[in-house]
């Protein structure tokens, strides 16, 4: 049963320790309603664009600064739910890095595996948010995270390794994580980045075979399944049950696929469940996927059912878009429980 699989024995009072591995940054948000959004259907990879007058100056009413990066966001979200969590990420030896560390610490995230690179800038993102839709355009400077090192001995306290999008020599780091987890019986929750999948699908698939929990969005799931299930028809690829089956065949005990307003699907040994999305007025969609991930994973860590985990993810993700950044809208367990009981969960026939 899923409850027994993810939760500790009653004889062990210690809660699972999670180390989130991946990126962190300082995110600076500039909301504006001055951009002109237009369709570009001939550009299949970017069918909508936003434009501003070249050379113009625009006044923004306010700006918002938060910690960003998948590993940092998920660690923060798990800590908000009461998990024992640390963040293995790299910051620069500068004021931005100091600020990132302080913010994570204030959020209850352990810093004993945080890395600092001398003579290096911490990662910084400028995020332009369309005030009318909440959609964003991100400009990122990746510096410190390109130099992340996996030092196996530093991960020994973990029960779970949450592996998110990796930068720099990420294949080498991923190999180290997999080797360490195999030798020391560490459990892996895998949430690979789009860039990782696109640049080395085979490396990502290799990690999936070792993961107990796999979390993807629909586009990521499609890219992997088209690689492992050659000859899949368009109808099959449009079927979430088919995607979940092919991904689960690779080895994970639990597979999650999210698809924005269409909700989320998850599969375990007992079948497939679907959670409907909660429609809210979005201020900013940055970090909503990470918020879903921390809600879903956090519920499983507490021994919740697959349906409950989907509901927790939906609630956390939908609340996060009401605020700027990936952290301010994250909820505590009591808050999630009160709303999650209203989320529609249904079993999917296969």
C-alpha cells in the first residue's frame, strides 16, 4: 500500500529527512500591463510573444523579491508542511547569496549542505509578469548553480533525495547521486528539468529507472514517452493513462503528470487518479509547479493516499499563483487540509 511505502514504521519516531538538490536564485519580479501580447502561430516553439516599444521607459508600481529555483522552492514548501528538509544548492560569495541563505533559513530549511563558491555570482533572475494574465517571461543569469558539486558524504543524513533540474556538469552529478543512493539505500524523488530531458534523454531515463517517485508536467512526459515508446500514435500520446503506464513501466512506484488548468494525474500500484484544477485569478504563475510538487510529495511523506496527495498538490499550486514568486503563497498543513477536502478526485478507468 502507498501509505506503508512512504511512511515510517510506528516504531520509528524520526521523520524522513529530505535533501533537495538543484538550483536556487534571487528572483526579482516586475509586474506590468504595458506589454503587447500577440500570436505567432508559425513559430511552433513560441506561439505567443510579448512586445514593448524599443527605447521606451516604463514605470512599475512595485517590485517583488523572492527566492527562486526548483530545489529552493520545493525545500521551502516541504518545510512549510513540517518536513525535515535541507537544500543542496550553490550560492556565490556575495550579498545575494547571503540573502538566499537567510531566506531559506527563515523558512525552516536546513543549510548544512548549502554550498558557497568563492569569486562567483549567485544566480539572479529578472521576471517580467504580464499583470493582465499572470504569465511571465524570465531572464536568468546562471553562475553559481553551474558549479554545483555532488559530495556524497554530505548527503548521508538523507532518507530521500529530491533531484530537480540540474545545471553545469549535470550528467556527472546525476551519476554520483544514483551511485550514492544505490550504495546507501537512499530513496529518490525525481523531477527533471526540461533542459535535462532535451539535452540527454537517455541519462534522464536512466535516473527514472532508479527513482521511486517521478514528477513531470505533460510536455516533459511526452518527450520521454516518445523516446521510449517508438511508434506511439497521436491518440495514445494524448492519453494520460498511456503516458503514465509507459513511465511507470520504467520502474518508479509512483508517477505524477501535471497539465495546468486540466489538473493532474498520478499512478501507483492501485491504479490512476485524477484531480481537477482549482480555477483562481492568477497574479503570477512562477513556481506554481514547484508548489504543486511540494504539496504532493509532502503529503506522501506523511503517509497520505494518492488521492489526498493530488489534492494537496492542487491546493498548494493554485494558492501559489495568487502571490508573486514561488514561496509566499505556500500553505501549511492545516490550511491545505481544510481546502483539499473540496478538491474533486476521481479514479480513471484504464
